[in-house]
C-alpha cells in the first residue's frame, strides 16, 4: 500500500458509491484511518514466516507432541473483504528440533494478516511449520466465524467453520491424530 493518496481516494469513491458524503465531519478522516487499518490488517505480506521460525530453532531430544491451542486469529475473507474471527490449534512432533513457543502464534498472525480463505490459511500454517522445522508431524485446526456469512448472504449468525491440515504422523497414525483431537477438544478447566 505504497500509494496512500490513491488508496484514500478509492475509499472516498466507495463512500460516495453507497450514498455517503466523504466530506462530512464524521467521515473527513475516515480514508486515512482506513489506510492505517489496512496497513496493520494486511501486515502479513511484509513478513516471512519461515524466517520467523528459523530464528528460534533449538536442538532437542523431545519427541512428544507440542500443542499450542486457542490462538486467537483475525483474518479477512478474500471474496468479500469482511472479517474472519477464530482460533487456531497447532501441534507438531519434534524430530531433533523445537521452535520457540511464541513463533507458532506469530506464524498464525502472519498468514492471518493476508486476504485469505480459511482452508488456505490452515494449509499455509501447516506447510510453513512442516517445511521449516521438519518435524515428524504437524496438525493445524482452525475454528472460525465468517462475517461474509453472518452480516450478508445467508445471515447465519452462530455458524462456525472448522478446517484442518494434517502432515506426517498426524495423518498416517490414528493414535497420534486421536490424541491431538482429544487434547484440543478437552474442556479448558484450570488453565494453569
């Protein structure tokens, strides 16, 4: 979004197209605000998820599942430019290397902050982890609400979409897959 002026003019055009006056008091600064919002919301295009993961890889003898669940995510539907709001659950089984825990949510954020469809978002997270860390397996499940279904179209307010991407042992070994799904579906209980 290098051409700020053109972007702001486009926002004014959109406002006029729906019957608004972009010069009225409450809307005068809206084009600039939308520009700043979009720069933040689509900041994922400026970051390299593999670089983030490589920056915190450590040798480890651990070969048991590492799971980070309930990672909040906010994305934007590429078809309607409306919000997707949800949670990601990400697990991997190390094969000689572990990654700093904060890097997994950062990867979720990077891909979420791009125009997306949920199915592709799920795949991108799994593939980045799989290709960079090279674990024995990766599992990603995203559960999300889509404002393009809630605010327009079918207007189904309480619907949730679930997508999954399984790699390695999570795909080939039923016990590993079952353990993952049992863990992400377990009640929260005492968080600590």
